[in-house]
C-alpha cells in the first residue's frame, strides 16, 4: 500500500474535512486496498465520510 499516494488522493477529493462515500469506494478500488483499510487512513487523517450510500453518515 502506497500510503502517501492514498493520502494525496483523499486530500484532493475531501472538502471541509469530509469525503463522499462513493469516492471512498473508488479510491479503495483504484489502490486495490480493502475499504476497511481506507477507513483507518481516513480516521488517522481526521477525515469524515459524508453522503453515505447507506444513509449512515450525512
């Protein structure tokens, strides 16, 4: 996992400390990492998931 590239992708897409759920799915797929691994990175970066596809996070 290339953490630096993943963080850069997150920073490019995040706005106001949030990133849409669908974008998280795409980033995880693009980098070939499990979605759970991406959530660990998001938590460490203090980025919240917004616009959840399941309606869990707004």
